C-alpha cells in the first residue's frame, strides 16, 4: 500500500523518473533490517521497459530522469 506522500510525489515526477523509483522500491525486501545500497543499471531499465527499449535516446532520458529524482 502506498503512502499519501509517495502517491502525490509520483504525480510530479516525469514518467522515466517514476520508472526508476518503482524499480528501486521493488528491490527493497520487507524482511530487510538494515539499509542496503542497490544498483540499478541502465541496461536493466532499458530491457525492462519497452518504451525505453525502442528509444535511441534512452540513456539520455534516464540521465535526465535521475536529475529529476535529486
């Protein structure tokens, strides 16, 4: 279940930033007791999302999306 803050924040994010955030959240396990560092590779995102796979500017789009998350 999403919190209200997360739900409202996703409406202000560009679609590519939302994709990155969704993948990052999906990597967190409920049984995790400590903070972990997760790596999300561009290739993984491009392979996972068809809209990125067919775009020649996918890397540039992801770079811009990471800026939106900061």
